C-alpha cells in the first residue's frame, strides 16, 4: 500500500511543484509507481505535467462527482490527479463535519495501486493543506533561503503538531529540503544557519543534498516535461536522485521502526 508524502510549506515560490514533479520522476526511474495530486488551484503541477483541459479534476473527485478512473490522468513518469481554478472555493465549500479528512478517505480507495502518492499543496493554510497533512504519512518541507520561508517553516511546524494531536497521530516530518540554494551567498548561509539551529531544537532533519538554482527547471516546466525527460544527464537530475535516495532510506527506516514497535 502506497506511502503518502505531502510537499508542504505555507509560502509560494519554494519549489513545491518542482519537488513533487522531480521526486516522482526520480522514483519512476527507480521503478516505483507514483500518483501525484495537485491541490493548488493555480494548477502549476498540472500544467508542467503536460495535462491539457480535462472534464474531471481532483475537485470533482473529492466531491464524489466522478470516479478516480475518470479524474486521473497519465504521463510517462506518473499518474496525476489534476487541478484547476475550481479548487479556489474549497474553503467555502468544504465546511461540513469531517471536512478535514475528505482527501484521506478518497485516497484510501486507491492507495493499493501505488508505491508512493505525492501531494502538491497551495501556499496557504486552508482546508486543502489541512487535508494534505491529515492524509499523509510523511511531510517534506522545501525551503528557499529567505526570512519569509523561515517564518513559514516555524508556522508549519506548529500546524503539524496540531494536526498530529487532532487527526493524524502517525504524521512524521521526513525532513527539510533546501532549494534555490547558493552555497557562497551570505544570506543563504545565514538563513541556513538559522534553519540548522531550529532543526536541532526540534529534532528535525535537513536533507544533506540541497537543490541549487538552475534554469533547467524553468525550461522543463515551459516544455511541460519532467527534467528526467528533458535533461537526463543534468546536475538537477543528479541532485534529485541523491535527494530521492535519502527519502527512500528514511521511509524504509521508518517502516522498520514501526515493525519493531509493532
């Protein structure tokens, strides 16, 4: 049964969609079957995955107005539940009892089809983000080296603790992924130092391999292709493969710990 990973931070421009697409692409290269779920009304992941206008999206699937098979789309590297602007009214529409677990209930029906389900989230703490945290097993936090992103990290940490208490006691932060990173930039180094101090205090992890800025990401998104298709021998592909190795190691380690405890 598939593990669900939420790529999450309450700030735009931190590479959530890029991380979802690249992680799923890398997992595919290792032979894993992935589903990605676009929970952002902007639909950037949907666009960059080459998905055109569709009759059904994650919105209709969550409202039980279509089946999973009607909503899911397929590309070379993963299956995708696409999104569009119809999701923008979710906070007003999903208001009834159990609104926080709609996504979890929906994905329970399809988890057995996949090795990994990866959730792309909007840059705000609304009902869609709450649902992603309630549904997932693990959270990965992509973070650009900026003070706004660091503040968003602190807010997300508190939100995750609240979600664990109320809805998802098994929720685990897998780690923080530094993106758009430039090692020689003094601001990058300063924010990274703040982050390191924060993770030590909270007993969290920063992934060893930071993702450096590279125009290849923009180019592949414009071409609506995965970086592993556009530039298979590039540095960004290598970076995400190293990151994926860490993710797989950590997930497998968590599974072993659960078995021992069980």
